[in-house]
C-alpha cells in the first residue's frame, strides 16, 4: 500500500475518533438546552405541584407523628408500602428534592440568558423599518402636502406622546420612523420568573435555617426557647441548637370561648415574655391568628386542653399534692381527654412507682357506669381514673410516651392495677392497697408553637413582586409602528410637493388596537381633509 492510499485511511480514522470524542459533549449540550428551556421549567413546576399533593392527602411525620402512627394502626398492610414511597415524609423525599433542585437549575439556566438579552434589548433602538411594509398584517399609505421632515417631526411627537420609543433615520428621498412600546411586558415576565426563583430560594432557606417547636404549657407554668424543653421540634440541617433566641415564656391565664352549639370560637392566652435571662417580663396576649413576634420568632396558640389536679396519699402517710399532667383531647367536639399522671419514686424505699390512667370529661355524664363528656365547656368536670403501682419502665431504655403507660410492664405483671373510680371535683377514692386519691380540680393548658423562619420576609416580598410582574405581563401590550416618508416633486413649483406616508404596525396578541393606532396617526397628519 502506498502513502497516498494510507493517507485517506488515517484521515477517516482521525475524523471518526474526533466524532466519538465529541458525541458525549453534543449529548450533554442538547440535554442542557432541554433542561434550561422555559417549557421544561413549566413542566417541572407542574411536577413539583403534583409531587406536593400526597403531602396533603397523607399525614406527615414532621407535622403530626401521632396521626402517622394512627394511620399505621388503621392500615397495617398499606402503610408500610406507602412509607417506602415516602408518602409520610413527602417534602423530605428524594423525588421531591430532585424535582425541586431540577426546577432551580432550569429556572436559573433559563433566566440568566433571557435577562442578559432583555437588558441589551432595553438599551437598543427600535428595529429598522422593514423593506416591504405592505406585507405586514396592518398597513396603510397616504399622500400629504407637507415636507417629509415636517411629517416625520409630527409623527415622532405623536408617538412619543403615546409613550413610544422612537428612532428616526434618513434615507435617500425621505425619512424612516420606527417606534416601539411595551418592552416592559417582557420585564414583567422576567420579574415574575425571577420572583418565583427567589420564592423557591426563600422557602428553601426557611427550611434550612428555620425551626418549629411545640409544647403543652399548663396555666402557671412556662418554658424557654430550647430544643430540650419542647415536646416535639423540627429543625433545619443548618440550625445551631445553641444559637436560638433566648426567649422565655410564662402562661399566666388561658381563655377559650365557645359558640352556643359548643364549638370553640376563640383561644386567647395571657403570657409573660423575657427577651433574655434576667430581663424584665413583658406581659402580652396572644391568640390563634395573633402571635407574639420577636426577632424573627413567633409564638402561636394552636390548641388547648385540660390538666386535672390530684392529691395522692400513700398508705404510709406520704402526701403528694398538685400532681398533674396534660390530658390530650380525643374528641374535638366534647373535649373528652385521656392522659396519665406518673410518680416514678414513692420515696418509701420500695422502688415502686405510682400512676393514674385517667379519662377527663369537661361536662361529665355517667351512662351505665361509664363516664362520657357531652360538652367542651367545663360545666361539670369529672374524671375516671385507674390506679397502678409497680415498675413504670421509665429507666428500661425503651421509648415511652408521657401520655400513656408502658403496656409491656402491665402484661408481664411488673405494673399492677390497684383500683379505679369516677370522681367529681373534691371527691376522693381509696384503692385496695390503702392509697387515697382526691380530684382537686383542673387547669387549662395551651398548645404553643414557636416558629422561626428567616425566609418569611423574602417569601412575602417575592410573592408581591410575582403578582406585580404577572399584572404587568397581562395588562401591557407590545406594539411596533413603522413609517416610511418619501417626498416626490409633482410640478416645477417648490410648494407643489407631495409626501407619501406608508405606515404599518404590529401588536402582540391581536391587531385591533394597532389599527386604531394607525388610524389616529393618519388622522393627525391629514387633518380634516383626505387627499
């Protein structure tokens, strides 16, 4: 084989290798262009909204873990399958996060070049007059007995008074005028999408640096803003537990008002607030939609309930007064509530504990020996209690709710029932081992929630600018007007000149208004007479 024969083969091999090397790059470029197109961004936004739907259909662990546990009890076969699909942690699921991240990338990749191009367009002059004006959808031509410069000046003045950006260019034998208005429509469109991106960033920032803590506080008690004191809290991954605002709250009084049919009408709480340790206490009142605000933290009232009070006298004479624990409402209509009062150490050297498992009825009614509640208002408070003595299992290492007993200790005989009773306020009951329990009354508790969302203000501003951008996009119309003004000599006299004015217009979204625009400009030039 000669060198001349081998040379094409080497060239073809090199071309093939170059094509193979550039194939992945071309594929990546195509995928990037597809991802950063506005159509893809709209699809991803729709998918994000669709992905959020299960979060409203199924209880979420971050919001109501008790509801998730109840769903597992009621649907033992379906719940594990849904759990594997992250249906109870929708907003922390990989597929929701992936959609969220892709939407971020798509919007940024789409908006950056559009914003750059729009800034250039804002500084640029209106486009030149097309060569063939008669090919545009709306066009007209008239002859006037005015010099071309005069016509151009009048036309420019009329267009500027209508808030057009005007450009005038001289051509052989005449003048061309091009005008444009409504570029702010694209500005509004970009403001809408940039605000949408800012809204997503603000929401993400709120999730990363924000936190929520919930706690039940009985009248006369208080708490400080610390994760260790909350019954339940949710914190972003970038939250510093030692950097929380050093607020402390005391619940002085709680009031619930009811409608005539017994449904709650409003909740208000009188609280004392300390902005920092050692500071003076500030008294204020909060409600369901009237939170306390301080340095980005908000304290809400989210609910209420009742805390029964008991005095327990042991057989040996030890007296424990004002034993209490919040009882959780199980019926939102009558506020029938259940809970447990636990006394881990009786102090008699036996190592036993004592517990009362109770049912509280704000307005009690005993039917067939069973206590029920018929009204949410505390008109006739009664309590049904079951006493237990033995090992409560608090130091067993197994997780245990403060609102229930450890059923395993009852099943193995480590915790034994010693009596039961139905009591009105002031009544006592003696159990079989000699323990006496007196029902002293109740205090109300408030379900309080402390929320910190550093992105809240940014979310509000982004939402407002989104609305403004959308209004501008919908209300503003883009219009372009082109005019070619050509002079012609109709006789040897200087005054006998005829000027032909050819005009055309374009309007985004319909040509009805542009026809009226051209008619008005023509009427202004022609005056009352038509040549």
